[in-house]
C-alpha cells in the first residue's frame, strides 16, 4: 500500500510541476538564500523566475543561473533603510511586478520577506495563486536600524508590523531562517511566528559551498564587517574595542557593502584611522567572487548589532557569520541571544555582551589566528525545503 501511495504521489507531482514566481526587493546579485531555493525547485522540475528590485541599478536586467531566470527591475534609484523614498520605490516595484504577473500568472508565488507580501496577496486574490512566504528576517525592524531610539521610526515600525500580521493569514506555507536550536534556550524567528499564531519551517540561511583557506598571511591581521551597512552603533563599538588594544596588536579594518549608513561609516572610519594611525579599506557592494576575496584576507568577522533594533533578541542570525565559517573564518557576535548561542555551540567564534568594548577587544585578539568549521550547510536543508513544497502541491 505504501509503495502504491508513493507511486501515486510521484505521478501527481509529475503532473503538477509548477510555474513559480519569486519576488524580492534586492537585486539578487547575489542573494544566496533566494537563488539556492530557486535552484532546488528548478532541479525538481519546476519553472522558476525571480523578480528582483535592483534599486541601485548595479546588475544585468536579466540573467540565468542554472535554469533560474532572474528579471530585474530598475525603476529609479532608491535607498536601503530610508523612509519615504524607500517606500515609494518599493510601491513602484510592486506595481510593475504585479502588472507582469497578472498577464502571465504563476501557480505559486514565493514572497521573500514581508516587503513583497502585498504582491503575493493580490495574486492570490485575483488569480488564485498559492502563496508562500520566506521570512528571512523581521522586516518591520529594519526601519529602526539607523536610529533605534527614534519615536517616529518606532511608530512606523509598529504600523509595518500590524500590516504584516494582517496579511500573514493569507499564506499557505511559511519558511523562516531560524528557530530554537537543540538543547538551546533562546527563541528564533520560528518562535516569534508561533507567538503570533503561525507555524513555519526553518531553513537556515547558510551557504552551499565550503572552502578551506589557510590563516591569512597579511602583513597585519584583518577584522572585516560586510553586508548591508545599516547600524552605525556597532561600528563605533568596534572602534572603541580596537582603541583599547595595545598599539602593536591593532588590526586593519575591512568594511564592504552598502546601505543607509555607508557614507557616515566612511566618514567616521576616516577620522578614526587618522586619530590612531589605523589602516582600513571600505568598499561598496560585492558579488560572490568579491566575497571570497574579502574572506581570504579576513582573520575575524565582526557581526555584532545594536539589540535595540529589535530582531536580535527575536532570533535573527547573521548571514555573515555563516559565510565566514564556510571559509573557516571565526566571528564575534552578540551574546544572550540565539546567534550567540549557536555561535558558541558550533564553535564558530565567540559571543560578546553588547556595549562591552573591553570584552570585544579580548575576543577579537583571541580569535586572530583561529580557524573554524560549520556543522551544516544549505544542502542540509534542501530536502526539507522540497518536501514542504511538494506537500503543498499534493494538498
């Protein structure tokens, strides 16, 4: 009977291969989580197109990666982490994507994070599309990052959260990026969703590749901070920690990425460098090859965040910690939350109390010649992702 049922399920799946549209508000150049899941579905026989918002006009308008089509929308430059300009840009993106998808509607729409969910809800209502949410993070906390204590930003964040919770019941399946770990005590985003009354499946945001690099042979050791540059307070904490180190043991700093705080960080690192004679390198966004080059010269990844932004204690996990570990580079992260607990349990580096610059200084120095390895990569979550997707097709 089981064999018969399995054969029947296979035939049903073969006859229901889906046309899948993924929607994401970055250029997907790269966004490994989005691309990995799209490739997994493509390998399973589905047709997948990613609709990506290239708000900085930095990528090709269309590209194909292992059968996955990426269509990018360049609709006038729009900042990350802004308020009005960012909101106007995202609304314009929604309108263009929705217009295209209504003309050629997908069977399934996968909305990556809450800022694309409006598109999925409308496609479900108008065309009957199945709606999947992949919640990488808590989008309503992003607006807090430039100024976590701002009353105005707190009000906007609350409005965004309430709007998100009103849309969540329309989803047919939810993936998210973190949950309580084995023998752990701190909650992840799965538990945040449960507290709001929604079930989800955890697909951690880990890279596929694993590279073996020797300890960098730079003239001096390097501490790197990469990704979206939103949080100026974390950079100031790093400066304070470095200042406490003996002069002959201070690292060079490498900062790479883009975001609303990039210009301010550039100005402050220039001033800091002049004040203590520090070498630094600051650059903009990077691709996969650029990431590998950065990590080849990095001794320690710095991945701490101001907990006032909200998502830290709710279970956000820094992708840069996993990217670093995939290249054997240790990280320093926040303690007293899920990222610190996972970091310590898998021995990916050290966790440090927020705003404790002396503790951070000691942690950075202790890791300068260390190498680490990850317990799992993205491929460990591939079967679970496909299984949950297929269940949805068979329902």
